[in-house]
């Protein structure tokens, strides 16, 4: 494609495909070769809202599969309000693609889904990468008002993105935000992004249930042997990194990386570095 950087050529050109599942159709894309890793998206995220440079760097070593939840983007149905049901999208898509073993990468709300999938489908999930998210159950530090002020607008502009995913006080972070924004803008269908409170509330109800933790996931996560990599910015307006601190020493097989002068989307601020961390983690962790 003329004028588009070659490093993101694959992600930019990847065709959207459709998985015909029971009761719904899931839109997905597949890029790269190697062992699979299923990306599980953020609040309001679509196939287009992942940074294509990050996708391509990951696709150098893995078969990267992105998808849209039931009821989101080009997928049919209605987004479930139970995270465990949302996690079934991951399992059903893997079955459709005849994937027996896969790593998962969950960002933000997707990190909640990834944790549920890791617990519910231990024979499927080999590694769990949790980006800009929090553990199950009650966490002491709530989301910041800045998140609500920006995240609930029907359409977000660049300034909103800086607040939501980066660190506004850091010029380096803002510069990285502009570069990421421009890469994403090359293939962004804004009409597919959820924009109504009706859909926002479906996400929020799922998050509320995860905090109520009636499935006792917080306790179950302590005994999970699956390798877990936690990636966080030091100032995340939606899922404070500090909420992991009382919990990490109780995990069996986890590592944590904190990106300083960074926000909710460290993989978009540092796509090359984050991809390297993840690849090394998967390669070296058992």
C-alpha cells in the first residue's frame, strides 16, 4: 500500500474473516506464523484499534489472532455481562480455528477476560499476558475521573487517547501517542467502535461482576500454574498498577514489568520493547 510504512504492512493488509459459531458470528484477523497468541481487546476496542506496529512485531514470532467480542464491531449478537461468558469467545474461536494450545494477551477489560479464560480453560491457555488490567475481586484504588471524562465520549479524539492510554505529563509519552495514533488511523473504521451508553454498560456490568468475584477467581488465581506476565504503565487512569502489589507475592508463576512515564497502553507506547518482552517470556517460561 503506497505511503504506508513497511513494518506495519502485514497488519494493515490482513483481511477480516468470520467464524461461524453457535448463535453468533465472530469477526477475526490472523497474522504471522508460529504458535498462536489470541489478543483480547480493551473496552470499546475493535480489530482496528490495536497498534499495527505492535501486531507486526508480535507476528514476527507468533500467529497473532485478533477478534471482536460477541456484539462488538462486526461480530453479531450482544456482549454478555458475565466475564466468564465473554471468555467463551476465546475458547470457541480457538476451537473453530482448531487451536489446541494458545497464549492469550488481554488488554484492560480484555485482561479480565484473559484471566477468566486462563482459569476456566487451563488445557487451552499456555501463557497469559495481562496488559493494563487488574486482578479479580476488590481493588483498593478506583479508576480516575479522568478516565470517565474521556472514555465515555461517543467519539474520542487524540487528546482523549493521550489521557486514556499514555502519560500526558511526559513529552516522550505524548510523542509516542501521536506516532501510535497515526499508525492506527491508517486503518480505522470509527463506525465500528461502540459509542452508546447502552453498550458501555454491558462492559461495566462485566467489570462489576469481576470485582464482586462470585466465582472466587482471586483465590483461584493464586494456585494457577500457567505462566503469567503482567505489563503495566506506572500511571494507569483506569486500572492502577498499585492494585497488583498486595497480590503478586501470592501468585505461583508470575512476572511483572512496569513501564515508567507510561499509562494504560504501554504496548502502544513501546511496541518493539513490549513485543520483545512478551516473546522472551513465552519462549523462556514454562
